[in-house]
């Protein structure tokens, strides 16, 4: 444990679950890095991770955004390239973009593609997949509506997906955000995934909720409706 983490840990009782306001204030006060740290939400679900029907995933635009500015690339050609440029995409291309990806030149955070490029995407799936950059229909990153898709991601739309441990990790703001804005983002996200509870799930759906800063320690939040 580094001296910095050891110092921060003294402010957190790992055996305790805090109310949401207390937890956020602890995270904000211990975000002592020289940059504006990201506040991350971690939600442990009681899903069966081996059952594809219970994987929780989707996209969302949080009320106050995440504070992150992401670089968007679009794989398309013809008129769709013009749509992408009008919507504000940072990188637009086709064969040249595929070539850059093949050479691991990934100068973007999100890749959006039109359906007619799927055959070429398959050739670079081994490069994009491990970096969570592979476009897909469920996250609206394979679409014919390029203009709206790019516009929404520019507004802060983010993708979320439960991992192999049944946990969803999602940014909900920056340490510089006001506490109320972070709370609103958290509540909005929790309400969204509550509506995605698998019909056949008999176990408790939301098991644990925690927040952390990108360079800090985790703080557990009380998982009760009157505290969230």
C-alpha cells in the first residue's frame, strides 16, 4: 500500500456503509491527485454472469454528464462520412481508419460504424475487442443513424455493461462536481438499471453499491431506498 493510499484509507471505515452524501464528501475530500479525479460508481448485481439473458448493458446520458471529453471515430464512407463530420466526429474514415486500427493506432475513445462495415470490423476485432472498442448494435455504435449517434455521444452518452463478476463500473462525475450533481447522476443510473432487472432473477438484484475516485479507495453506500 502506497503512503498516499494509506493516508486516504484512514478516512474510510471499510466495515461501514455510509449514506450517499457522506460517501461522496469522503471521496471528494480524499481526491488529492494533481488532476481532477473521476468519481466512479461500482454496482454489484446478483445476476448469473453465465446466463447471457442476465447480462445488464446499455447506454445512458447522465443528467450532469461525466466531465469526460471523449474522442469519437466513425467508420463509414460516402454520405455517412459527411454526417459524421457535421455531427462533430473527431476521426472519420474507412480504409485508412481500418489500416490505422490494424497497426494499433487507436486515436479515439469510441468507435461508431455503419452496418455495411461489419465485414471489415471482423478483421480488426482482435485489436478492438480487448480494449472495449468493438462497435455493436446494443450500444448504438453500429448504426445507420450516424448523425444522431455521434451527437448523443458528444453530449456525454456512455456505455455500461456488467463484467464477469456481475459488477457495473461507470463514471458519474468529477471530484470538482457539486455533491448534488453526483447524487443526481447516481440516482438516475440506479433507477435505469433497476428497470433492467432480469424477469427470472429470484436473488437480490442490487447487492452492493460503492463509489471511489480514480486514484482513491472505495466507500460503500447504504443500499436502501431512503438513503439512495
